[in-house]
C-alpha cells in the first residue's frame, strides 16, 4: 500500500491576507480529494502567481513559488530552512543575498524559447532579493526543499543542463536535467519536461512513494505547467512567439493500484498538480505543446521510480523517436 497524506482542496483556494513579504499563501482545509492548484493571480498580473508551501501540502519536503516581475521591480524572499533553485522561466534578473550578488541571470524569453539558467542557493541563505532586468519583465520559479546540510551557491548555465530524449513514438519527450542526484545539494531535485502536441510523458505510468532502493525511493513531487501552441502555428496566426495558451491543456492521471487514489485532472497553463503518491502519467492535448517543471525531494538523493506492471510492456514496443523532440535546444 502506498503512503497516505493529506492533500489540500485547491480548486477554489482561500487566501490569507498578504504577509510582510507580500505573499498570499493558501489556507484551504487539507483534504485528499484534489491535487490541482490554480494560480493566485490572473495570468497577466505581476507578483507571486503560484505559492505552494509544505504546510499547505501536508508534507515536509518541497515548495514552489512562481514570481512575475516588471522591469526594475523587486521581490524579497526569506526561507532560512530551505535550499533553493531560482529557475528563470523567462527574462533576466539580478539576485542579491546577504553576502553575494549575481548581476544578471537568465536568457530565454519564455520556457519554449530555449534552455534554462538557474541559481542554486543553500539553506540558511539570508536576504534574497530578485530584481527584473529585461524590458518585458521576468518570471522566476523559486523551488525549495527543506535541508540540513549546506553546499556552496552555484550558477547553472544552459551548457551544464543535460538534455535527455526519453521514450519513443507518441511517448517521446524531452527531459532537461537541471539539478540531478549528483549535483552538490542536500535534497532538492529539479527537471523540466517538454511534451509535444498529442504525446504522452511520465509514461509508462511510474511512481516513487516507497523507500525501496535501488529500484524506488520515496519522493514528493510538484508539476508546474505551461501550455502553448507549437511555434509554426503561432507564426501562422501572427501571434507573439512568447504567448502562452489559455485554452490549451494537458491531462494527468494520479492513481494507486489499490484504488484509494484515482484522479483524472485537466490542467491548464500556470496550474500545478501535487504528487504525494501514486502513478502519474501525462498527455498533452493535440495542438498544444506542454511544459512542466518538476520539483522533487524525499527519502534519498535519487530519481529511482517503478513502473506500473500493467503498462511496463509498452517500453518494449518503442521503435522510433518523435522527430519533433527536442523541442528546445542548447547552445550550438
């Protein structure tokens, strides 16, 4: 039997008044019925648009905040117990802490524009301040994990991010390994996944909710989604290439073999799905490319997972890779 944790009903989240940091964290009652988290603010708004805390999720591992800033706007973040990865979703920002300063991190205009820049900060980092540098502003994902060991801060350039083309046929997808198990950090793991229009990912269905190394470890996981039409279609419509889609969607199923959890969820741009346990495959709606950011941490510094035995046979049927993948490429 898989582990059982409380999971918040986030479909219509209640919000607390803004704190001294300008955040409005969820205060919805913890329930197991819903794993979907909708954004705090309308997509065009600035400020903190996603806020996932350990307390609201009912776990003690990971967190995620997504911040949108206009040029020269600043955001201050305090979380002494967490190590963090500041991942630039789009635009450039400077980062200042109590002891260090990075004058410009970022490069891509949006997540479908290229490979990521990121900054790892250890637990105990004081006085983190972000400032947007680009004319169109910037978007930053602040990925966190509770940590007890400290490691040096480190800039992660696109050239350091390994690209993996995983799967085959219409289950081909791209994995960007940003913070891997061998990265010098305590607990946090971070990857990006690109799934072309109509394809499956996280497939065959896999899980990581039991500590049984080396085959599987117990990891909590967050999926943060961005959805867009493929570049060729956006160009044909003369739409901005950085325009995300409000009507596009993906579908994610989260289930356990004993049936205690079985949810099939429609997820749209800027939404989040929480994975406390169970198998969790994804499919991108035809006509829309799907991106998701995964933040993970748990019982070991490993990405080991086990397939649902009912679907493990699919791996043996893959012959060719989808030629659309990789959707984004690194420096040439």
